[in-house]
C-alpha cells in the first residue's frame, strides 16, 4: 500500500510538473507572438504627389485624348525597424476610372528605415480613345477650367526586418489631382509645359497576396 501511495504521489507530481511546463510554454509562446507582432506589424508607407508637369493635354476628333505628363511621387517609410522592397510598381493616370496613359514601370527600389524615396516618372498617353460619354464630361470639365485626374500606382512590396524578408503584398496608391486650365492657377510655366505644385496626400491600400 505504501508503494502504491508513493507511486500515486509521483504520478501526481509528474502531472503537475507537466501542467506547469505546458502552462509556462504557453505563456512564453504568447509573449513571443506578441513581441513578434509588435515588432513586425508594419505601418504602411506614406505617399505624396508633389507636383505634375503637363506637356500635352488635349482632345481631338472624334474622341481621342493625348495626355503627356511628368509627376513627382514621394514615398516615406515611417517604420523604425522595417525596410520595404518595392519589387514592382506601375504608375499611370486616369480620368473617371478610365486609364488615359500607359503604365510606367518604376525600377525595383529598397527603402530603408524612415527613408524618403522620390520618383519622377514620365506618363504618356498619345491619342488614347475615350468613351463618348467621357469625352462629353471631359469637354465640360475643360470648359469649366478644372479637370480631376487620378495618378495611380500599383504593384508589389515586401517587408524586411534584419535578414528576414516577408512574402509579397499588393499595394495600391491613388493620388487625386485637380488640373486648372483657366483663370489664376498655381501652375508655373516651364518652357511649353505647365508645372503644378501640389503636395497632395495619396490613399494607400496594402493587402497580402494569395
């Protein structure tokens, strides 16, 4: 009986030790997960459309739009411990959700902690056919002296912490820009072009690729 009681006590002690070990492991695991999340949870980059230089923007019959421009797009990485790899980033201009320039590919770029990156791509759209209803709306906007365009960028990025690099994420950037054609404007004439100083904040959406 004494031996049975001793073995029973040993089993209870062993069970308690296993339970304590499992509980301790769960606590440590939870702390590690929290720390990893706190350290690696990235803040999305901030984008600003600094300026737009318009070289050509005109409609020709029957419904062709030529819009050639150069933009200055500024990106800031607000993260103190996380770098960003931009693996692919295409930039284009649109009017009322219709693309009016060809996409321009920005070279692959690494953005370090709290770094600022400036891109100045050229956007070309020569004799791009637009839908008839868009032509009517664009003519009305141009006659009113103000056209709302959207400079958009889309592509892929990766987060970098130390030597660890994440999987790919999809990034979509949208920068609204009002172009004034009549009356007093903030534009500066640069040769045959008009440069609009904007400093316009852009919306940014980032999602994990499947």
